[in-house]
């Protein structure tokens, strides 16, 4: 009798646990995750997207020297694509449920090139451009970026910037240059 009672008590406990209110459990907050397509620099953007589209990613960071597709030989993913090529890229991203979240490292040497790049990024609703621009162009990036809703981010592989950041007041000097 004790054994039967113990088994019934354990069964009741398990049933109670199994029917606990699931609504009280909180789901983890979704975190947006993107991949840098330079990781796949031996592949076209189309091939890259085909490789990553099942990973549940939210976005990609493209770079300006990646080949777009075998369909468009010699075409790179940058502001010099024509309308058809841009539409093709937009369709690749849309079909894979990906967003272009940043772009770089982008090289623009004057205000016109920065403007062309920002126009291109705005077409893709991309808000961040990574650059190794010399600090003298930072005010131009700020002005043109503000016009198009693009934030310039500094990519830090250049020796000059590394020297600047290693300088005892380098961060403060960098902030002063960009007006932060």
C-alpha cells in the first residue's frame, strides 16, 4: 500500500510539473546577428548568401570588392553598379530575409565619392559605412552622412590611425577631430 501511494504521489507531482503555466516563462530577447561577407571573399555575393541563408541571420555587412554574381561577370558590390545590378542585389537580400546592415571598408577620397557611396547605401537602407578615411575627411563624412542618414565608422587597420590611438591623448584627439 505504501508503495502504491508513493508511486501515485510521484505521478501527481510529475503531472503537476508538466502542466505548469508556460506563460510565466520568458523567452530570451531576440538579438540581431549579421555576418561580414568578407569572410566569404572567394565567393560571389550570390554564392555567399546561398551558403548563409539557412542560418537564421538578420543581416550582412558587404564590402565593395566582392563580386556580385556569375550572372554579372566583373561587377562588384558597390556604388558603381547599375540599376539592374542593384535590383538583383536587393532581391538576393530580400529572398534570404537579410538586411544590409553595414558596408565597408569603403574608400572615398573626396566629397563627391562620399556622396555617391552614401546615396548607394541609402538605397539599401544601410545606416553604417566603415572607412579608413584620413581624419581630414571626417568632417565631410559627418556632413554628407547626416544628409543621407549614414553613420561613418572608422575601420582601424591603417598604420596612421593605430599610431594616433596609441598616442597618449589619441582617443581625445580623435574625438576632437570628429567633433564628438
